[in-house]
């Protein structure tokens, strides 16, 4: 989509706004049956032309081109990665409280 720099034009406001985030928590469901591949929950994706090989965040074109600030925000340590062992949006109240307390309140 346009937001991640696909297409002919890149809107500089997307990057200008995205780099303002203080923290961006990415929670990956290890047994996700909704998001495929589940690496997409950590900004990963299939390698273009493949449905078997995964590119991690720093290997993707949208990261390397930094069109909306993903690389800038990641290198600044503002993207926080964690996971839950379950399926999509299946996590305990304790996990949610930990994420909120540690990533946003702490």
C-alpha cells in the first residue's frame, strides 16, 4: 500500500509522523492462524516471489528504503518485540498488563 512506500509516490508526511512514536510494541502470536506468515506481526514478510522464504524486518524493501520511517524508528530502539505462545489475540490478562506496564507506563 501507499503507506509503506509501494507505488509511484511516497508521501513524506508518513515518515514525518511515524518517527514521532515513542514506543511501538509488536506482539507476535506464535501459533497465529489468521496472519500468514506470522512474521508479518514483526514487520516481516514472504520474500517477493516466494511463499516459503521469510524476510525479517531489516531484510524488507520497506525497511531498507525507510520510506515511512520503519528503519529510523527501529534503529532508535523504539520498536519493542514480544510474543504470545497462542493464536491470534489469545493472551492472558497478565501478559497484557506486563506489556502495558513495561512498554507504555514503565
